[in-house]
C-alpha cells in the first residue's frame, strides 16, 4: 500500500510539474541549489554513498525534483550515479582541481572583460552595493554567510557577461572551488578569518562596476592566486578523510 501511495504521489507530482514548465524549472533549480549547498558545506561529505531516499530525507526534497537535481549534479561532476545502488558525492581531488583552476583563470579573465563592458546600470549598482557590504563586514563575515553571497556574486557576473557557454562551464567550476573555500576556512586552523577573500571579491566587483577591464582582469587574477594558495595549504595540512569520507581514518593510539 505504501509503495502504491508513493507511486501515486510521484505521478501526481510529475503531472503537476509537467503542466507548468516554469514551475517545474523553479522546483528543479531550488532542489539543485539545495543539494549543491549541502555538498559545498560538507553536509553531504566527499566520497559518501547515499540513496535517493537518503538525499530526500536530508534535504527535505520530494522525489522528482531530487532525482532531476541529481542528474544535473552528476553532469557537473559533483556526484556519480551508481545504478540500483544510489549516488556517491564526488571526493575532492586536489591535483585535479589545481589543474582546473588554470582553466578557470583563463575563462574568468574573459568573463570579467565581458562583464565590465556589458553590465547594465542595474547590475553595476548591485555590484557596488555588494562590494560595499563586503568591505563593511570584512573578516567579521562568517563562511556560512559568505558562501551564499559568493554564489550570488558569481551569478551576477555571469549574467552581466551574457555568454551562456561561459555560464554553463564556469558554474560547476565555481561550485568546486566554493567547496574548497569552505574546507580551507572551516577546517584549517588559523584560516577562519575571511578578510582577504572578502576584499578580493569586492575588488573584482568594483572594477567591473567601474567599467575598468584592465583592473577587472588584474583583480580576477589576484583572486585566482588566493585560491591557488588555498589548494596548496589544503594539500599540506588537510586530513585526507575530509577529502574522501570513504577512506579509513588513521586512528593512532
């Protein structure tokens, strides 16, 4: 009876979503953002195996949006799907992400030039407002507050650039490195102060808002350089279990 009821609910949900394409996209986008956020902050730990039901329970999502969000996250290499078994949260491979950072660096240079040239007056006002908020908070901003704001910054700059190919490629890269930032600030002793990363993000926004393409590229390069330092610090100091929870912990007497 429970299986039948669950199937009926799933069919009803699917029909409702199918009747409203816009509503369906909003549900799937919200589900994607919810699961992505749980990956970034380590609630869904790297290397962890889960069923779709596990994801629903942890996230509070219903079946169809959760399933479609998983498909998108797998496409973004944040999860791997194991048929009839469930999904695995992608472990963090620091060597791979160091390589991908160089790809991101080149694409970010192109993006910030586009954004500095193409941003609308409203987008420039938003950039200045966010930059001012970042400057005012400085190192007092906790990572739990900064990460959602960082996501908003990324989306704003991508929208200002107005190039869908860049958005489709950079969006998953941004998520990978947002997870790196979380690990660095939350798990490396003495790195909880966000003053530097906050200032670097503000600098990118201010340069784009001012239509200064040269400074926007320089500010982007400084931010990428800081991320490179984070990767080096993690490689030297992070507990490997935090990179892949399926590893056996080193339990010394």
